[in-house]
């Protein structure tokens, strides 16, 4: 049976102290060039493999980052994971994915368990950045970056997108194709991204239809809420001809509801979402959307976090990425008001 070679064996064979070999392995403290050569030679001859976990714990650095998300079933997040994991790997880091519900983030036990995972930093995505969450993150004393729904203009190390501008683009596109009575299905109003998209919708409607009241229903970003609220607004029969949904997942739910209720999309009802997930290209009709730069968002967040961990970058203020309009069948085929003026 092969003997397990230890640091003590290496030190004895190299005729050096254990402390010297330890300094070499951990990269801490002075080790002469002559001693380094002897240690490397002995390690090769004895086929000594340092215990990476033990070394990491000794250095208090594991080259591991965590991504905390609320719903792995939402296709937005797997696309985000691809970007974060790719950049992390390029920088020599591994990724731990934590899928959890928001209420758990308000528990001190959640943050204690996270601390025991020996991570070097974390990215928080799509949660309301409450005082409880901020306190929990500060208590574990780890570098962090907030993105997506957790991002806020008053937060350091926060990367978001221009939600207000994207919402205005969505509404203006619906008006451009001929919609006159547009309703918004929002995300939870407690999220900054939801409130920004709602405000963009309201302002766009005021600018184009100053005498018309803006209407919205509050959803929760799930496919089910898009489905249920779309059914509700059709039953209420207020004559809507365009729906702007606060994310693509809800827009997919809306398409399903409208098909069941025999409302033709896009001929009778134009639909536009927000996010730009690939799944919008797989449904019939393909869904127009405001595309977030999902890969760029994940890559920028990961780069910033690792730079902070490695002390190559100080804390930065809020960063905002641009969005763009993707015109697809769910709006371009709208015919209800063709030949009529866009304005009353």
C-alpha cells in the first residue's frame, strides 16, 4: 500500500524545516530560491500532492464564488449562470449555485450556513435588497455584487439595466404597430426593476395618450401570474389591444391564456415582454421583447467581484447597462386598428 506523503516527509527529505515548506506551499513569507528548488525537486520525486482544501482553508481563500438566485426554472437564470461560470473559470474560480426563496435570506441561519461553505465572494440576483439582507451579507464580511432585481442606484457594487428606458421602448413599439389601449402586467412593486418598468409604462402612455388612464395588474414574474392575470383582464373586457408584460416568462403565460380564450395573437392582441430569453423564440408566435444583455450582465458582475476579491478593484458605484428592442411576430402582425390613426 502506497504511503501518504506529508509535508513532514517533504521537509525531512529536503533537509528544511516544516515551516519553510509550509511558507512555500502557501505562498506566504520568505523562502530562498535555493530552498524553493530543493522543495520542488523533493515534491516531484515523492509525488507529493498538497491537500488543496487544507491549503485553501489555511489561506482563507478557496477560489470559489456563489451565485444566489430565486428560481432556476426561469430561463433567465440559466443564461446568467453560463456567463458567470464561464468568466469565473477563466479567472481560476469555481461557482456554487444557490437556489433559494427570498424569505430564507431574512434568516440569520441562512447566512451562517453560507459562511460555512468557505466562499470568497457572492453575487446576489433578483432579490429585494432589504435591510435584513444587507445586514446578513455584511455580517459574513464577504465581497458581493448585486445584479438584476437586487440592483439599486444607491448601492455600491450594483449592476443593473435601464428598466425605465426599456419599458418606454416597449410601450412606444406597441403604439407604433397600432395599439391604442395598452395594459401593463408588472412585477412586484417592491422591486426597483418592477417600479422602474411601471413608471416607464405610465410615462410613455401619458406622452402619447394624455387623456387616457394607464392600467396595470401586479404580477410576480412567474409564468402562472402572466397566465392568470391575462385571463382576468380579458374577462373584465376593458377593450385592451396591447399587453406589456414585465418579463418574458409572464409573456409566455399570457400567450397560453389568450390562445385558450380564442384571442388571436398578434392580430387582435399585441404582446411584448422583457428580458430577451431564448425561449421567446420557441413559442408560437415568437414574442417581441426588450432584450437585456444577460451575458454581459453576468460577465461584468463576475469580473468586478473577482477583482474586488483579489484587491485589483475598489468598490464601485452602480453601473447601468443598455437594453434593445427585439421586434417579433407577437407585435408585428397586429391588425386590429390597421388603417386607423394611432391617436384619438
